[in-house]
C-alpha cells in the first residue's frame, strides 16, 4: 500500500530517496544516519521506512535482516 507523503514527513523521505538514488544498493544504516537529525538513527530509520511504504524507495531483502535499497522505478 502506497501512502502519500505528508508535508511534515516529506523532506526527510525525499532526502532518503535522493541519497539512495546516488548510492543504489546501499543498506539502510548509512541512509538513516545521513538524513536523521544530528545523525539520529531512530528518526532516520523511521523516515526510510516511510519512504519505502510511500513507494519512493525499493528495498530488496538480503542475507539475514539486511536490505539493499534502490530507487523506485
């Protein structure tokens, strides 16, 4: 289910999508640290997961709990 980004969450979601577009195949951690306020992983992870749910980023499962992120088609 794709959710429409809300104005409050959209800037970090779009920042995550831009980071992934520049670094396809990257894991979630560097994206979360890059977009989270002051390098906050917690808020960064939330924004990345919202971007995935909104269809801005595509996540492919890897080994264990790891995911590789790619720009949405």
